[in-house]
C-alpha cells in the first residue's frame, strides 16, 4: 500500500482527537496534528496516540491545513478535521486505491451527525468533501474560511466520513457562535468591508436555498433545523464582521482622544 500521511488540525479537541487519530491509523503510516494553542489535554492525548504534534497559531482554515504538508514524509496526504472519522467503507476503499496518479484527488461522502442523529436533510447528505490528495499537484486553497482542496482531477469515492459536528442542538448553537466569529475574522482579513444589508440578505438567501432549493420545507424537523441554523449562521457572521469594524473604530476614536 502507498504510504500516506494523515493531518488533523486541532484547538481544544480532547474529546475528539484520539478517535480521529485511531480512524486514520489503518491507512496512514504517519499522523501529524497541527495544534493552534489548545488549553486542554489535546496535545498530550495526540502524542500518546502516536501522532507528531506541531504547534502553530491559527492561520485560517486553508493555511492551517496546509501548514504541515511540507513537513510530511509522504506525498499522499489525508486530511481530517478533529471531529471527523473514516468509516469502515472509506478505510477499505483507500486500501484498494492504486494511488499511482498524483494528479487525482479523492472525494468522500460525509455523514453529518447531531448527537447520534444522522442529519440527511437540506443538503446535509451527501456532503462531498475532498480529503485525499497528492501534494505534488494538489493542496488546500489559501482561504481563511471554508477552504477546499484544489486538484487537477477529483474522483468520487462512494465511501464515507462521519462528521460528529454537534453533541446536541445546544452544542449546534454554540458551534455557530464559534464558527461565525471565525468566519467574520477571516472575511475582515481578506478585506471585506462592513455592510448594513449583508446580514439580512445572506440570511434570507440561505433560508431560501435550504428550504426551497434543497427541499428542507418537505423534510420535516431536520429540514427546518438545517434551514434555520444555516440562516442564523449566515446572519451572525456578517453581523459580527460589522461589529469588528465598529470595535476597531471605537478603538481608533479612543486613541485619538488621548
């Protein structure tokens, strides 16, 4: 089997990192964890599980996922988030891949869970994500939020990753708060300006897309939950972007008065 390096990015992922590493172990002969300042036991648990830990302050989604790639022993890279796992069918599929063409990257079907409940509605499944690629031809785009792998050719693998996104609905709301803050920071970093109309317009667009275009209106509670939380996330990230600019202006005004 061709040698593969697994890479996981972490921040306070003590509840997830061991299982993520364990799921990579059957197909990876090297596992690297890129930690951005965890204050819990993430680092110790990762090292005890046999991963090599590299410390790097958070650079944004794409740059953080790409950071360890030059330090990997192997050209083939398998990237997971800490709350993702390779399912058994993915392990089998990867083991059967020839990996003889570096221009090909491989895309998996991701199953998103809230607690034990698999959410399939409103575009949550199949949630296709490219995770296996060769660094000589492919890699993560330098986007600071919601980056993806760019490759000459992407091959769909009909096998699964499980994404344990949310422990329950309360955790779902907490994650939206965390991720919308990170998204707002990333948007400001790339120069997006404040706007009074963006929060509402993007929230309504997200609601229409999930309820109508993705069929959430006809998919019961799961469909409504996905639509409402997606709209809320969209609203909050743009509202928080405005808040970042407002806070920066207050700081400038305070400095001027001194």
